[in-house]
C-alpha cells in the first residue's frame, strides 16, 4: 500500500515544482472608464498599472457585447475587439484609449464594454475587467474626462488572429519551403510589425525576435494594416 502513496506524493511534488517556476498573471489594466458613446461607437479608457507579466510590448484589448449574451468580441454578432499598444515603456498609472466602432444598433440597446491585457505573443496577462454597461442613444452621451487625467493615445496596434488549426511561422517570406521556426494555434493573437510588398505575408513578433506568417487565408488582421512598413527578411 505504501508504494502507490509514495508515487502519488512524488507526482504532487513534481507538479508543485513545475507550478512554482511560473509567475501567475496579475491584473495589469484596471479602472475602465467610458467617454463619448452612442449607438455605433464607444470611446473607452483603461488604466495601466505597469505590473505586466510576459513579453513586451503589451496590448490593451477593448471588447463589446451588443446582444447581451455575455460573450465579448463575438465576430458573428458584429462585435469588435480592438487592441491598443502599451509599450514596453508606457508609464504606470497611464490611461490607454480605445475607440470601438460597430454597425448601428437601435436606440435603447444595452451595450457592455470590457477590457483586458495581452502580451506580445497573444497570451492574456490579466482577467477581463467587470463590464461597464450603457443604454445607447442616437445623440452622443459624453462623460467629461478630467483634463488632468494622465492618459496617452498610443499607436493602434496591428494584430492578427489565427483562424486555422495550426499556422507555421517562417524565418522569412520567401515561400512555404523556407525554414519553419515555430507555429501558432487556432485563436492565437500576435502583433504585426511589418509586411511584404505583395501584402500576403506579415512579419510578427515571435519568441525573442520576429517571424513571418502567410496570413491572407490563415488569419484575420485588426488595425491599420496599411500603416505597417514594408520590410525584407
């Protein structure tokens, strides 16, 4: 009877050792505030506390729920998620701003907004903040943001979300026969930093450097794609 017990204790010790090598994610964005809002857009601010876990740069994600089902950023319901780049040198206690635009909904619709943080490889590093709700009106509602509020309007990040089961990451954009340096799973969000001349490959932050993905049939791109510089491998 002792042998199984010893094996169980040994397994528990190994599991605890593994868990001990990983720092738990901390809430790095908080104090979600809504500014101007109506039935087709909402401006939101979120406070960044500077305690990020993971690899910079970080992304503040803003997502909405238009139909009240509790699912935020559901693309099948025309619910957008936008990403605002935070750094890595963003000053703590700074507010990041995001503007979410969506198809017009009827006046009187209750809309909920939440926010969270991602690291540079798309890992969520904070839980979703408690949703802030408002009932939309055609005439904009405006919360006056104090002039002393220490907020910045960072560049809107360009991100890509993988839409296939697995997506290879290549060393360059020379073709599918090039060296494969890794892979991305379905739903992974990555930060784009460049594109090729044809526009069918994205250079992304990957690991401790960059990699390339063929995105046009494999991922959905969010943000000002055409602002990305054309880069060479």
